[in-house]
C-alpha cells in the first residue's frame, strides 16, 4: 500500500468467525515470515496497512496449508 507506515499481520488456524481470536505480528515491511506454525495445518490470515495519520486498509482473508 503506498505510504503505509506499518502493517499488522493477523493469523489463526481455526476458520474465522466474528469471535475468532487472531494472533498478530507488526512490521514496517509488506512481507513477513511467520515461524513455528504446525505442518499440514490450514492457516487463515489477513493484513492491515496503517497510514501515518491512522488510516487503515484491510485485505481479504486468505488461507494456505503450511508446508
């Protein structure tokens, strides 16, 4: 996202619902490596870009199986 000041990476290993408790990591790069995930488990994730003035842009929820 142009001019993003930070990114919030959220993930869970349960299908997301309104009550989902997301684990999160922050960073200033649009890429991150999440270590310590269990193999052969489907992970759901989303990213939030945060601007310098507090603006936010959210991604869609994606899912992948950990290798």
